[in-house]
C-alpha cells in the first residue's frame, strides 16, 4: 500500500478530563477531545485539512495512515 504516515501522540490531561493530541510531522496539529473515539474522529477531519493548508508534499501516495500513540497515567491510593 502506498501511504503517507502521520504520527500523532496523545496524553490524558486529568485536570480537564480530555485527551490532548499533537504531531511532530504535521505542523499545527494540536487538538483535544473527551474520548479516544472523538479524538480519532477529529484527527480524521483535520489531518487532510492541515496537509492542504501546510502544502505538505507527500508524492503520489494513495492513503494517509494515522498512527495514534496514547499515554495515560493514573495514581491510586494503596489501602492500609
């Protein structure tokens, strides 16, 4: 498959209860959403727009692949 890869990293911001996503290889990509599903939908909508706005050259690729890596840290009190 002839694809252009966009790598996105997201982390859970527990202070405001949202996933925050950004990308090092697509300028301007910063967004947030309350669920991973909503975040994925937003990314699918804005990535093609940002590619066009930034005039990103990706040759004659047939597809854009989104690689979404998530990070979430939770602390729990130990009983006892």
